[in-house]
C-alpha cells in the first residue's frame, strides 16, 4: 500500500459489500417484505415471520429486536413509539425502505423460478 493512502473500507469501495452488510441477518429481508403492505406492530411482525416456516423454531424476542434496531439504524424502517401503557410501537418502511421492496420482490421471483425443487428449499433452510 502506498504511503499516505488510507485503506478503503469495503462499504465505500464496493456497493455489493455494503449492501450485503446492510441486509445480513436471518430475518431482515423478511421483515422488509412483511412491512411492504403497511405499518406493523412488533407482535404482527413476529407472527409474520413464523408464517410459512414449518418446523422452524420461533424467533427469539431479543433477535427480532436486534434485527428491527439494525434496520432502523440503516434507515430502511422507522420506529414510532406512541408512549402508551401498555407500550404501543409501530414499524413502517421509510422512503429508502420502500425503494428496497422491488429488490426483495426480484429475489423472491428468482427463488420461485430457481428454487422450486423441494430438496433445494430444504437445504437452503438449514
């Protein structure tokens, strides 16, 4: 490396690496997909993640909270706290998050076309 040159961070040098880091995690894409239809509360998001996942373990509340916080920090979702007791919190896609929905839709369509084999889907779930 030449003197005086700072090492480029992956996020700045490669948009694919930055994108991968932003969406890494088991549930982030599914959360964004679930929010495409409008705001959801925590419990609604949690139950949405359990749909269509026969045999998979329930998502731990701590894991879901971490994923939601990460999506909020990167600006894909917004968290609205109504300041009520019992607590009422709602999550919705931001403008940036809404612009991401077609990307998730394309991934979904690719999966439907190329992962239709049950054995392939079973392997992918493990």
